[in-house]
């Protein structure tokens, strides 16, 4: 059954929160608009001379409000990256409509940023110049982009490393630089594809803390792919669980816990463990067959 409102036509389970208010930094409660929406989306990759290819993802229906952080989890190959690539305009939907930041996605959308597991820093550029690259392409004046890059590097705890080259930084620092580069474009919407999966457990937690703080303080909207169930609970307002291929959303879990801006504290809460347990059940972690 679907619910219809002037803004969305999506599954009832997914919209039941959509008209609710969310807490903004400082405790203000503001009603928020939908920033990311998938309506009846499917995607297939037809090969040459192939009329009909099987769907990789199908019947994707969900809405994410401004300022929400939503994680996407699911078995390997279920189409999580494909979904994100449709959100960021890298892939077009085979059927259905993808809306981001108030417009239908038909190519790259302004004010949307993408961050991947690989930092993709250019080895021949200093860290500062790497952070400036998107602004250079967008023709932001030199003095302005230098100031923004310095500010972002400071916010990402890399002040003093502006003139270093990527090879002179640790993996965690490089990923911080990639985050600074992503945030320098002042995106409203972030698509994050396992941005911390290559980092060690402790560095990962520190970076999660920084990201959570930034997303919360600046009211960014984020859709975040992860295989780390604790990370999903620590960082998100909601978690969308996908089935195996053809991937579709089988469950939406609201993370009804405090400290979305402080994942280190949230991890310690008694409510965190049961939520991780529920996700393990949904993904059949530990069931015979899932171990191979
Ligand atoms: N450009 C493409 N052309 C053809 N097939 C593709 C393309 N991109 C993705 N696929 C296929 O879509 C399926 C889903 O891939 P996708 O990377 O979206 O899954 P995923 O859930 O992100 O996987 P993982 O968790 O392992 O990263 C795979 O079978 C993949 O081969």
C-alpha cells in the first residue's frame, strides 16, 4: 500500500516518519523537506544485443529528509553502489524516478558530493591543492578557494599538513583530506560509499566521530553504504536493509538512540547491541551458507 502526499509517493513503511520533525543542532525542532527520494526505481545493465537484462535492483522506494543520515546495508552484490550511483547521477534508472535536492536526477546534480573507499587524491598535488581541485573546476577565485581549503583542512584536523603530498600522510589522514575535499564544495547531500572501510578500527572510529559531528552541525543529508553494522547504528538516524540481488529494501530500522553527533558515546549505549543483533538477523549473519 502506498501513501500519497504532495511531495512523495513511496512505501508506507518508509514514509511513516516523513512528515515528522527532527531535532536540529541546539535542540531546535524543524520540519524538514525531502532531499533524496527514489520512486519505483529499478536498474538493469543490458549487455550488447541484449533486449532484456535481469534487474540488479528493483522497486526501490524511499525518502530521506534534509539533515537525516541514512545507512544502506545488504549482502555483497545486492546493488548498494548501483543505488548510490543513481542518486549521484552516474547511472540512470532503468525505470522510476530519482529526486535529489529538489530536482530529478538526469546527470550530475549541483550541491551533491560523493565519497569513496579510495581517497583518490592526486599524488602530484599537495593536500591543500587536492582540496582545492573541485573549486578550481567550479572557477572559485583563488584567494577564496585557498581560504576554504585551509578552513576545511583545519576542521578535518589537518592544519599544518597543507603543503604535504598524499604519500607523506597515513591512510587515516589521507581519508581526512578526501573528506575535506568533499566538504569544500559545500554539498547539501553526501553519498558515501564505504568511506572508512580501508581504515583500521581505531582510526575509523575517530573519523566517524568527525564525520558525524560535521553532518550534524551543518545539517547535511547523507546516504551511507557500509558493511559494518556497528558503524550503521553509530552514525545513522535510519538504516535501510536490502535483500540479495535483485536488491530491494526489505526493512527500514529507525535508530531511536541519542548521540547521533557522537558515535563514540552511542556505541556504549545498551540499546546499540540489540540493534546490531537485529541487523545480523536480517542479513542472516552466521547462518549456514552465509559463512562461505
Ligand atoms: N556498470 C555496470 N555494468 C554491468 N553490471 C554492473 C555495473 N555496475 C554494477 N553492476 C552489477 O550490479 C551488481 C551489483 O553491484 P554493486 O556494486 O551495486 O553491489 P554492492 O551491493 O555495492 O556490492 P558490494 O557490497 O560487494 O560492494 C553486480 O552484479 C555488478 O556486477
